[in-house]
C-alpha cells in the first residue's frame, strides 16, 4: 500500500479544486438534505431559490462541538469557469475544518452556470457570455445571502460577520458582487436589504471582470479584500486589461487603492499561476485566519503586501514537481 503523506493530500485536494476550471461540467450528484458527518460536523441543506427549472441550494456546515451564540459565516463559491464545479465534494469539510473548529459556519452555495447554459443552447461563448454568466452568479449569490439574512436567527448566524470566499470564477463572482454592493447598483439594491455589507472577501485567483470601459471605482468603501494572485496566471487578470472587457486584478487594486484607507491583504506570487485558485485554501490557512480576525471581523484598517518566493512555485508545475518527489516521513 502506498504511503499517504501531507504532500499527497495537498496534491489530491488541489487537483480536485482546480480541475473544473479547465474541464467541461461534470454531472452533479444528488445531495442529501441533512447529513451528519460524524466527528461533530453537521451539514444542513436548504433550497434558497428556484430559477430556470433549477433548485439552487446551499449547505450550512457547522462544528457542533463549538458553542457560539452567533456564528460568523464564510459563503464559499466554487470555481469552474461558469460551466463546471459543484458546491460540495468529498474534500469540502476537510478544507474548512480549521475554520469550523473556531465556531465559523461554512456555507457553500449553488449558482447558475451561464457558460454551460449557453453551450447547451449550441452557442459559442463570447466575452458577453462570460459577463452575463458573472451577473447571473452574482444575482444568485445575493439571493443566497438574503436567504441567510432572513434566517440568521434560526441558523445562529451573525449578519455582520459574513465573508465571501471563492476560487477562480468563484473568486471573480465574489469580487464583482462586492463591486456591485459598494456601488449600490440596481442589482444589489433589488436583492439585498438596505445597509447590508459583507465583512470581507477572500479571492483566490480572481479579478474584477466588468463591462468594457467600466472603471474600477467605488461609491462607498469596499469590504476588506484578501487576494491570492500569481503573476503567471494563465486565465485571470493579475494587473489590468482593457479590451472586450475591463479586467482589474490584485496588482492593480493594491496599487490604485493604496494605503490602509482601503483595508486589504495581497498575497503575491511572482512565479504563481492559476493553481492559486485552490492552493491557499490548503497552504495559507493561518494567513486567512489572521485576515478574518484582524481585517474582516476585527475591522482593523491595514494594507498588507506579502510576496512569496519559493524554490517550488505555487503553480501547476510546482504542484506536479512536488508529487514526483520521493515521499518523506
């Protein structure tokens, strides 16, 4: 029997998280409505909306051994290029176990996959297809958030400590959602209660992708944002792009919104690529917890830029090179 090491675990979990961004949509497995994972982990599933002949569900995952009057929550949005991925798989609980142990509720959500839907109609995706897919996803995210706010008391949640987290397309959805909310767009006003704000956004290999010619400006200060971004990302904007759409990445945001007036933490990988859509959830849990405690929930006004240089880069090449190394004890 092969020896199971932490490196093997990281490789397997990261591959499962990142692969949907480069693949067609998998078939979705049926989800039980209530699951007892054992080990004090409880999962309850709710339908938060029904649209386009699809029931959109969310999972409320908690650790019952933690006694918390009002739990902060992380709404998690999966990646997959708006045509693949699913809200929960076999690795979800393990990835979030350290946050669950702190009394945090983790809430993975469904959202409509606009690119998948376009392809099912025989359409070839265009830039507009992707922008429309993002808008559909943000609408669904707002509806899921509204559902949680309406049921916050019975779910034991703190409405003032809800954070968004996503990888790849899920990260882009989260950032565009915050753009809408900070600018009080019609979409945000129609879907969320007056005065609601997210406590923070954690974006793993995501960017603000907006309609062409849209500047990245905010009518009110955005929530604290934690970026994990690689300069060699094959898919997502690292700095800025102007063309068929306007893209603004972590490098641009940190430069243009400098200083602690815009609380943020940019974890910068000069040799990193789109593997960062998943790796931080595994390798950077301490930094994410610090962001939550200090910037998101602690509301400290900090601007942090961490540059990670490593002999084994946070990239697909680095990930596979680690897997090829002999296992160590």
